[in-house]
C-alpha cells in the first residue's frame, strides 16, 4: 500500500496556494489516493478559533509578536495531533496550506523574532512530523499586491491583520522565503506561480513527490 506523506504549500498572499491544493487534491484522488487537505492557522475547531483571533483586527486588541508565535503554534500542535498524524497513520496524503515555514518567515523574518527561538517553539508544536516536500509558490510583490486588492474587492472583505501590513513587512517575507528555499533546495521546490493556473499545476505534478528542477522565475 502507498505510504502516507505530508506535503506543504508556502508563498505570499495571492500566490494561488488554495487553487493549486484543490487541483492537486483532485488529481491525486483521480489516481486513487486518499487526500486530506487543511490550512494553517486553522484546520481544527481550536485552530479555526485561533485563526479568527489572529487574522481579524479588533479594536483595542494588540497581539504581541511572541503571543502571535505561540498562538500560531498552538493551532499547529492541535492540527498535528488531531488531523495530520492520524491521517498519515492511515496512509493518506496530507496537503497543508502553510506549515512551519510560514512561522520562520512571518514571525522570524517578518516580525524580527530570534530565529532560534522560533525554531524551538515550532519543534514543540510539530515534534518529528516534517513535510516530505514543500512547494513554494513564487509571485513578485506587485502581483501579490494586485491579487490581494482584487480579492478584497471580490469578497467585499476588508484586508486582514496580515494583509494590512506595510510593504516593508512583505519585502522581509519575500527575502525570508528566498533564504529558506536556498537552505533546503531538496525539500523546498520553488514554483513560478505567475504562470497560468494549469501550468503551475503541471509544474507541481511533474515533481510530485520526486525531486525536480525549480521552474523559471
Ligand atoms: P491565509 O490563510 O490567507 O494565507 O492567512 C494566514 C495568514 O497568517 C497569512 O498572512 C500568513 C500568516 N501566518 C503567520 O504569520 N505564521 C504562520 O505560522 C502561519 C501558518 C500563517
């Protein structure tokens, strides 16, 4: 029987992660695999409550970067225990929209928290549950900004607490992703997500789950 595997998706806002997870899920299911897909923060009852607090700005409520780090990882610990490990035990493929790399990049590089401290907290949350492969969907900051603005108009929702951050924050996020991708080229596959949706999907599929060359971009 095929073995379970954990695959994660990363990228800045508007990089198309959820669309690609949906396409990959359909393709894997068509190939006879059982797939569980979840998002972070969230994916459990507790996680979705934390997501609401983390994403939606409330008047008079300030979230300190350390508190943010701990809440992201409380959501993650619950997800690992409640969903990811049981699914892997049942030999499912688990696709996660953001995982610990988001914490390294957003709370570490973005908020400026000490990277060793961030890694320690992540370790508490995930233990030995590590992704076999991570797809980093790459779009330039300008594309991300345009897509974010578009989404806000389409959904009628105001930008969330992260989306409302200043450009310098997103520049640090972009550099953070570049840094982690350079450090772990075998695990982290950089995909040019400016390409049409079907081509991005083809690039993801072509290296699933074996090693592949990074696409251009
Ligand atoms: P999204 O689901 O729309 O991508 O929103 C999740 C937001 O949370 C996104 O702006 C990135 C941020 N985030 C962190 O800051 N740290 C984390 O560990 C995770 C998982 C997400």
